[in-house]
C-alpha cells in the first residue's frame, strides 16, 4: 500500500463534509468533469458525484468512479491540502477510460495551479448576504421576501 493507496482519511465521507465543501468552494472544469475545491489543514480528500443523469446504467457510473479513484490514487501525494469534489459531466459516459484519465490529469493540474496561485491555498470567501429592497438572498441564489411578523 504505498503512495497509490486510497485510505479512509483521504475520502470525503460525511454528508456534512460535502455540504461544507459545496458552500465554500472554488470550481474548476475539464471536458468531462468539474471539481469543487476548498482548503483544509492537512492532506487532500476526495469526494465523487456521478449521478443517474450521467448514465442510467450503474455499471457505467461505477466505471467512471473507478477511473476517478485510480487517477486520484496516483496524484494524491502531489495534490495540495484540499477537499475536492469531482463531478462527472454527462459526456463522461460516452468516452473510453483513457480519455477520462487524460481529462482527470488536466483537472488535477488545474487544481494544483489554483492552489499555487493563492498564497494560503484555495482562498474562499463567502459572498456577503445582502438585503435588496427588503429581500434576502436564498441559499439557491434567488431572492425571497422575508416572512412578515404575524400577530397571533
């Protein structure tokens, strides 16, 4: 189990980890994948999302996840300390393994460059929650009118 392992500590496992990453991340893309990344204090961790929208067939989704895991195992020692969520695009199901691996290599390179460009890793600042004409931005990005106090 040398540098090409994928230990439990190198995985995003809990739903809370995924939610925190989705809230405070930078996004980079490649042809068949995109990744969301957020800084962390120690080594990189990987999470994957390959939905039924990518392929209805579980065997195809599992093949794509195997390619992501295998590629990550080999580059993990060179990656900066980031939480990374790799999301497969629908085009991933129609390409062969070699094409997917080449695309993943480009994605890992982009993540390394992104982390190197920011002095403290991937700098993520939450957008300020502003009020516009009495409306509060919702988590979905749409604005909603706050509920009025009721006199019950």
